[in-house]
C-alpha cells in the first residue's frame, strides 16, 4: 500500500514538472524595466521578457545597467493552422517544331 501511494505521488510530481515546460535563460544588462516586463541586452539583441507580481527577484533591485539572469518558459497562447497549398501539377512542355 505504501508503495502504491509513493508511486502515485511520484507520478503526480513528474507530470507537474512536465506541465511546467522547459526553462530557458538570458543573461545581460537591464536596458529597461517596466511593471510588466524586463528588457535585457544580449549581444546586439534586446530580449523583452514579460513579468508579473509572481515573478521572483533575488540578489538586489532591478535597475538599469544591472547584470541579470532571467529564467523563463515559453508557452503558446494561440495557434493558427494554415491550409497547405496544393502543388501545381507539372504541365508538359510543348515540343518545338
């Protein structure tokens, strides 16, 4: 019985971890801070990462120029399936006479 409970708990924890999705990160100086986003400069690109009240900040204050590592996940909000275009049938090339 204890094994069944332990196995069930393990499966629930595993499925919860999979639901969270893959985690990514970007590191660089902050170039903009807003209540809804942090913009980080990475090489020549600016990465804008959304944030909200549940975003954890540790090690100091978010301020311009501060070097940060932002961990984030990607999640689809909308998916539109496009119809596949039919390939044109090859027409025979007329022979020269």
